[in-house]
C-alpha cells in the first residue's frame, strides 16, 4: 500500500488517506522488524566499513591457481594406503599402517618395568678337552654319548673300509702325499687306465696322460710299454707297433705305421730264410751314403746287410729314426 503525500500544503489529506497512510507505515515497520536487516548491529556496520577501507582484494595479486606442487604434498603423490613418513629432506614414503600392532604392544604395558636382565657380571668360560666340556664354575659335562659317541680313529677306519661314498679331493694342488719314503702304502688297486698325469702348462687346455692296462700289457696313453713283447712278422703284414721285438723272415715285405709316442722303440731280428726284408715306412730319418741325416720322408727300409741280424728304430714324434739298413735302391 502506497503512502499518499500532498505537494501543496494548503490541500489537506482526507480521513481515508490518513487511515491508509497509517496502515502502510505499520506494515513497513512490521516488515523491517522481521527482515535480516533487523539484526544488523552497529558493530557489524563498523566492521564492514573497516573491511572496505582495506581496499579491493581483487587487486591484491593473490594466488588463484596451482600447477606445480614441488613444495606441497598432495594425495596424488601416493598410490597406496599407509602412513606418510619423511626423512626431513623432502623425501616422503608410505609406511604400512601397523597401528593395531602398536596398540597391542602398548597394551602389554611398560617393558621398562618388567625387570628384564640389563647386565651380567657372573660370566662363565667353556673349555672343551676331548669329550669333556668344562665350565669355569667348576662343573664338567661329559659329551660322550650325547647324540652319539665321540668320533675316533676307529670310526675313520670304518668309514674308509668299504663305506667311502665320495671323492677324496685336497684343498690345495700338489701339496699332500699318500704315504712317505719311510711309511709306504703297500698296495694300490686301481681300475684300468686310471693313473693319470696332467700337463697344466696351459690352464685353459689341461692335457691328461694315462697309465693303464690292456690285457697283460701296461700302456701309456693306450700304447703298450712291455719291452718283452714279441711278434712274428709274416709276408705283407702290418707291423704291430705295440710290440717291441719283431722276428722277420728274409724275402718278405711289411708295412710300419707311424709311432704313437716319443721314445717308442722297435727291434727287428732276421731269423730265417734268404734274401732281404723290405719294410714300407711312411716317415723315416736315416743316414745316407754321405754320412748325412736324410728325412723325414717315406722310404722302403731294406734289412739286407751281410752279416747283420739286428735292426732297430725309435719314434721321435715325427718319424722313425732307423739305426741300420737304408732305403732300397
């Protein structure tokens, strides 16, 4: 309801206009008493005026966005649940939350009040002599029979007498002996080809040489070493170089293979018939008519000197060096 006013003071308001004006003023007073502004105190007005005097905060340059949080820890820095810990130098980690265990330990009470041993002055010294364990307070414990009897020489002998189930390997190369010059091992029972010698000149290519047995022959790297072994050489035969002595008949021929080890020596004996013996040798060294060494090379070695029964040859690793006879001409 509007309040009626007169611009001309000489024109009076009617009684109806006066009543309406009074009702309108009453209504506005009621509106003011029930509005939020009715609770505004003078101190509120003073505070608003003070804040206004601070100036326009929009012009203060405050930070309104954040794209880098090098000095700020945010939830996105962590990918698992737990407690955040820091080393004090800006390095953060996630520690498993074991707070329930900590609460349990707290419930056990203050361990400092439990009376646990914190020092010991009555120390004891243990000394083991044989199977006797002596304690410095005067007590002695005999360990014999605890978990078995003591390990004696007899136990070692029992283990070695048919119960050895592993290789015997020393901890140092070429440092220990089996027996001595005075106290010798009586017998060694070895398997065939089981005595080994090694050449370690090149550690990356160790060469092994075996001494063994083939039938009744002692062998070195598979070749017989028996000096008493013999062979009767028949015509057109290939000579058995594992034998040392060879009996040949005049008028025959034979083939002599290359040797198998340096120092291998063969003996030839003309024992029957007439004529000469021709032996085909793939590699030989001999003394020619000019008293010069010739070879190595292939020759037909002729055993045919008058009044000569015995001939010999020795392998030098490359050729047979023959002592008598010469190439057939």
